[in-house]
């Protein structure tokens, strides 16, 4: 699938870098907001990206970010990713998970089920230069 032309919203959960990457197309589909709020429903194992405003104390500023960084918006939080991994125990450390979601344009929100993984990208193993053995990241 070519992600540049996907009509579905996408986010990537990257445990190695403690990062949530929100694809630019996802933000377009909720109206190119200046601010977004990240929502998590632990009972339903859902992640939401909602358009927000500057007055919202929980909002993250998005608008100027693309001038510098291009195609996706990134949030970094070790604690948040640890909490997400506890909700979905099948998510292994140091992997990247791509989630496909649904858009609700009237509410300006994209929702992602943590069980709806469309791609799992394992991180490469490292080789010891001294011993030549392969070691998985711990």
C-alpha cells in the first residue's frame, strides 16, 4: 500500500525512539489544526488525535512544526509509550507499529484501535564487532 495516497489516517508507534508519529495526511483529514490533543481510552484500547486550540492546556502545537520537519508530526514520551505497551502486551519493545484508523470529520478526530496493526517493523539486530555475534536489543 502506498501511504502517500492512503485515504485512511495513519500513526506509527516507535518504541525504540519513544515516539508517536502522526502522518501529515491524518492531520489534513481533521482540518489541518494548529493544535492537537492526544487521547487514550485504555478500556477500549483506542488512541485519538483530535483538533484542538491554544487555550487547551493538554494541546500540542502543530502548525509551525511542518515548516521545519516535513511529512509527519512527532510526539516523544517514554512514559506514554510504556503505558501503551502495558495496554497491549503483544507490542514488543523496540518495534515500530503502524496503525490505521478512522476519521470522524464532524468531530475533527481520528481514532485508532491498538489492535488494528497494519504493519509491524522490527528493529535490526546489532552485531558485536569484537565477537561477531548477533545480539537483539534489550
